[in-house]
C-alpha cells in the first residue's frame, strides 16, 4: 500500500515554475479582496485654497498652507439630500472627535480675549461630490462648507492624467455617491459685511451610503483626514483602509416557548 501511494504521488503532474507562480498569484488575488471587504475604504481630498503664504514662501513645507492654528468652530450642519442617511448623526460626537484630532495635529481653540486665526465649519451627509480626478471644475464656496460644483471646460492636464495607470478606475470610483465629512477653514474677519474668504478645505469620503452608518466610521474618517488639514495633496485623493468597528450583540436568558395549540 505504501509503495502504491508513493507511486501515485510521484506520478501526479507537477506544475511548471511559471504555472505554479500563476496559481499562487490567483489564490492571493482571491484572498485579498475578501480581507479588504471587511475594511472601510476612506478617501481624503485636501486643498489649500488661499496660497498667498505659499507664494511668498512663508510656509515650513511646500504643501502646507501656513495659516494659523488658533481656531473657533463656527458651525456644523447636515447637507440635506434626497436620500437619507442610514441613521441620524450624533453631531456632538463628531465635534468631540474633531476637537481631539485638531489638538493632536497642532491646532488649539482660541483663548478668551483673543481673536482666532481661522473659523472652522463642518458639513456632513451623503451625495455626489466634486470628482477630484476631473480637472478644471469650478466651485462656488459657501460659508457652511457645502460643496457646489460645475464643470467649466476642458484642461490640457486632464488628457495627460487619463494616460496614467489606474487613473480611469479611480475616476470611476470617485464618481460614486459618498458619505462625507468636510472641514473648511475661513479667514476670521470681524466685519459682518465682509466677503467670506476660504483658506483651506479637507473632504473625507467613504463609499456605500445605503448601508454604512456614518456614526460608526466618523472617528476613523476624521483621524485619517486631520493630518492633512491646511495641506495640499500631490495626488487627487489619498486612500486609507481601516477595519470596521466591532459590533456587539447582547443575548439575554434563553426561554422555552411552548408550541401553540392547534
């Protein structure tokens, strides 16, 4: 029996090295999406709108806006949409998470008796956002940070961008409806009649708004987005994968239910 088994094993066809490599790669390709399916795909889009300090070389790094770190929170608002969120959002929880991450990244609330360097507005919700992979899109800045976009024309760089590997896939993915949290910084001006001046904006997005609860992932979204406040990205968007928060089910004492009488 042992001899027969040895012959059966030794006579089995062995894949060539190239074939073995292909089979291994195929198995890994199947395993990776399964793991990623349990993660939250978070995108960060950050832009310095007011570049005056960059142009005058008054920043510590080329990507930084150089605006002040002393802030006052002006407003937090839900951007209403035809499609409702899975659950109402706890705004106080979002503010607590934002304040924590602002402190970790060098920002601080303005002291009493002083003036803040910047005013921060926060907006959140679900909707079709401005696609960062389409260049030359105009945007109308609003004080509450609500994104308003329009395509105003073609741009030569767009043609070059579309030739880069993975660009089309990223463009299509960015066109899906998103859950979003947007943090926008404005210049502080005590004149109530003065025109609002946007300094920088960071938009943090996540997919699947039909099934994903913003409350459950807001902390992760703000955590990955806060390091890019007042910074411009070299890429249209940065992707981060974070594990879904663990859920808990409380099971009570089991009870025996008698069968119903016929």
